[in-house]
């Protein structure tokens, strides 16, 4: 049996072109930045954290034949109920 020429494992490989490496790194960074931006700008409940909700339900009370309707105070605000995550 004859030995093959140049069949050794892990032989020398020429280094990659620096331009190819730079393009690959910049493309990876662009994907990461775009993904992080989309997650940030499209996150759910973005407005409920900064602005409290206003109670807009009117209540009606009947006392011995007289009906009174109380409207909510336009200056009063209540915090939104906390969201829960199912396990």
C-alpha cells in the first residue's frame, strides 16, 4: 500500500481575508441591533407603565325614590391592575 500525499488531518489552511471577517462581524452586529430595537419599540403594554388609567364608570345610587348619578372625578387617576403570568 502506498501512502497518499497531503492527506494529513488538520493541515495548514490559509487565514481568512480580513475583509470577509469584517463583513461578517458588521452583519452580525446589524442583526443584533435591529432585533434589539424591534423588541424595544414593539414591547407590549408600553403605555400602561407610564400613564395611569382614568376611571370612566358612572355610578347610580337610588335612595327612597331619589336617583343620584355620580360621575367620576376627571382629575382622579387609578393605577392599572398588575398583569400576571400563568405558570
